[in-house]
């Protein structure tokens, strides 16, 4: 869940991203005295099966525009570091829409509190239903329900073979 400050920044960043033909993926504010504001982007044409990267030039242009707006809006009370990046292959899943959009891909998910004695899950994402993430975790196709509100972090997960294929590499072991 995003803090009120992160939500305000998300609202600002979303407009900047859309005007640059980018999709906002994550806004995260971490750290103490001088926090880091991490903004993660992907190209609008990026799909679950066709991963694209944001270029350095796009990150730089977004960072400059975002910095200027944040200087005026001033949502962070202290000094901070702004970090703008692409998602990479193992893209984080943040919004409920991400959990619909990336079904049926393999994901890694960690919860804030224990569910059935565990906090870390790996499986095939089946979607989201009534606020619960549906995850196939067993070889017998058992689907469990994990409350979206209890998700600490989630991301796409690839096997070594899938990573090699995505990177266009020979099948390395």
C-alpha cells in the first residue's frame, strides 16, 4: 500500500508519464533523513509477452520534468534523491490491474503477515478476484487466495531458461 505522500506523487507522475508515452509502474519513498524517491516506468507498448525497456534518454527527460514539478508541488518535506528507472525483466506488480494484466505468468510474492504459516509464495498468477490475488502454487493446480491488502511485494519471476530466451541467449546452464 502506498503512503499518502506516495499517492500524491503517483498522481503527479502519472500525468508526466502519459505525456511521454510511458506507463507509471511504481512510486516508492524510502529512507530516513534524506529519503530516496524511486519512480519506475515502462513503455506504453510493453506487454506481458513483449517486454520493452525505457531508454536512458526517456528516464533523463522524465526526471527533469518531474523534478521541476516536484519543486513547485513540494510533496516531500525534506531533501530527497530522485531515482527514475525502467522495470527490468522481473517487473514489480503493484496495482490490482497488474495482477489482472500479468495472469497467467509466474510470480514471486511476499506478504506482510503470515498466511498458512508462510510469507513467501511462488506460483502462476491466475488474476485478482474481489480483492484477493489468485495464485496457483502446487503441481496439483491448487489455487490459493492472498489478500491484495497483505502484499508486501510481488514481481514477475522467470526460470533460467525463460530468462535466457527473453535475453536472446543460448540455453545456458
